[in-house]
């Protein structure tokens, strides 16, 4: 399998893909390893994962460069991602003992009732390329902490990073028979669906997530899905400091070239502040530096996958054909690489795909609304339910609006952020189940209830 640099379209290297026989033998290795790993005291498992976080720090520059070369993420954003993964590991390891310890529920005249959080067994982790460290850590770190073995399938677009992750986990002390990597694309993922894993944890598109969910349903094991989004923002009429709000929200829309599950994908602006906000927003976007992502200072790199260029281009063409106005960008950048200019569309409507289908690229539609009620109605008009945000001077007003939105995360005066202490969960087509927080730690366990009398 060739690994392509999306900024230059050159082949970086090629790697050997797995096949049915190699996957089956990796699975057998894990089966034996999991039982031993579960006997390792939790404190030791925690120490191993903390060592992994230290190794991420020690290898930061080298691994950021690898990530940038294969997914096209600007170098500083690659560094940010690895550092973000370290802080997630910090929270997960510092809280593992608290949330994985037995819960004693009731002690009464010789009766003890307790909950023991047993590991699920062997986890299948099929992952995405847009934040391979972050979305990987969400799954394999709590899974390993809880005593599971893991088959990790990085996306075919972030294979080299997946192999680096494996190398550092093993260097940190995760035994070879506790963590195995499946290399390849959809056909290799498909093989994993046929093996008897004890849980499937998938990050990727709604289309693949739905397919996997249906395919493994008969196994009666947990299947968690972290899928896409069409995340809305509402800028209310009482926002202070429009310039800052425009800068923060433009970053929320265009960071990682818009290839974030929780990227701002559509913006509704109260008519009283619409002109001022749009002016500042467009100014900000026109200031973004597009270029080779390994060069310092570049903010917009190429898209990771070539087909996404055409998808984004078609969304823009369709919107313009239906009456949208281009305020910035609108086309592919000249030359080699999968570059698309950061694009702002005004006069958009919900008849356009750009306001309803996940763009997953550097494109945003901005729409004028007359009041909060209209904003809520439009924000809710989506198949997705990952995050939603409100910018307003009033926390009460924002919480009232967010309370009416069917999404797993609500933001007030911020956007495009994830916290290790809070559950990360999508609703509707954005997914099923939660990672991160105490809920995400326990997602890799099965509770056993003990009634102990005597
Ligand atoms: P994708 O669905 O194309 O691929 C995801 C993974 O599934 C890859 O490893 C791929 O090889 C594998 N796969 C594909 N077909 C398969 C099959 N038939 N059987 C088994 N495995 C198969 O998604 P992607 O392009 O890698 O990721 C982008 C999507 O992920 C976006 O929609 C984005 O919003 C979403 N995402 C969501 C979150 C979240 O936390 N909610 C985080 C990151 C990305």
C-alpha cells in the first residue's frame, strides 16, 4: 500500500498490508495476552500508559513531521495534536483508579453488594485519519487501562502514525500480545468485523459506522460509534467584541482545514450583528496562509484525501448555482497537492448541501437570522448531533438555547474543543456511546454485580 503525501502527491513509502491469515494470527496472539494483562495491577498499567505519554513528548518533533507528511496537517497543528493526546492521557491515567475501582454499594448485616468493572476482553478499534493521536487515545488508552487487549486499525491515510503509536506503546511497556495493529484499508477493516471481538469502537464516517453497526449487531457486544457532524454556531445580538468572536469562530471552522468532526460547519448570525461579524470573519479568513504544511506559519494545508476535493468543490458549485455569494475562496489552489482555498459562502439556504451535509473541508456557510427562535430551528435542522455553540453575553440565554439542541456537546463562547473530563458523544447520525470522562473509562468494562452474604 502506497503512502501518499497529500501536499506533493508523492509516494512517501509503501507498507505491507495485512490479510486474513495475518489478522487471524494477530487475533490469537491477543487472546492469550489479554488474560495476562488483566492480571497486571492497575497501578502498573497506569504507569505504562504514563510512560507512553512521556515518549510522545520525547518524540514530538519526529512524530509531528510524520503526521504532517501523511495527512497534510500544518506542522504546528500536528504538534498541538500530540500534546493534546498527552493531556488526555494525563486525565485518563490520573482518574483510572477512581473510576475502575470496585464500587461498594451497600453493607448491611452481613450483606455486601458491590460492582466490579471487568474488562470487555479484546477490543477492535477502527480509527480515522483526521486526528489519529486524539481519536486513537480516546479508545486504546482507556481500553488498556481497563485490562483489555486491543487490535488497532489506523486509517489507511494515517498508517505511518499508527505504526509510530504501536512502537511507542511497546517501548512504554505494553506487551506485544496486548496491542496489535491491523494495516490496510476497508478490506482489512472488513476482516475485523468477522472475528469474535468483545467490543467494536469505531471512529469515522456515518456511512461506514452504520454499516459496521449493522454488521456486528448479531454478536451482542458493545459497538460504539464516533461519527461525523454538521455542527452549528449561533452568534446572538448581544455579543461583545465581534472581532475576537470572528477570529475564534473562523479558527473553529478552518483549523485542520475544516477536517475535524466538531469543526464549525455552519454559522447563524443575528441580523443586528450580521454585517459587522461577516466583515471581521471574512477579513480573518483572507489572512489565513495556505501552503506546504511542513513550512512554519502555514495555517491551511491540503485536504488529506483527493476525493474530498471534488466533494467540497461540488458543494460550493451547487451553493453558488442556487444563489449563494462567495465572500472568500471558492476553488482549488493551483499546482500540485489537494489544496482548496478557505471558502466563505453568504446568502446560503438549507436547500444547499453545504448547510446540511458534512463538508469536512475549508468551507463555511453563514446565514442571517432574525432571532433566537429562528436560529434554534435551523440549528436543529440536521441529521447530525455532535456539538452546537452559542456566542452571547448571557450564559442563561446560551444555556436556554443549547438545552433545545439535540447534540452531545454544547459550547458557550467557545467551539471546536474537547475535554478529557467530559463525555464525547454524538447523537443521531453523529454516533452512539461516549468516550472520555468517567463514562468513557467505563465504556471498556462490563459491570459484574456481587451479592455477598455471610
Ligand atoms: P471512514 O468511515 O472512511 O473510515 C474510517 C475507518 O473505517 C478507516 O480506518 C477505514 O479503513 C475503515 N473502514 C472503511 N470501510 C470499512 C468497512 N467496510 N469495514 C471496516 N472498516 C472500514 O472515515 P474517515 O474518512 O477515516 O474519517 C472521517 C469521518 O470521521 C468524518 O465523518 C468525521 O467527522 C468522522 N470523525 C468523527 C469523530 C468523532 O469523534 N465523532 C472524530 C474524528 C472523525
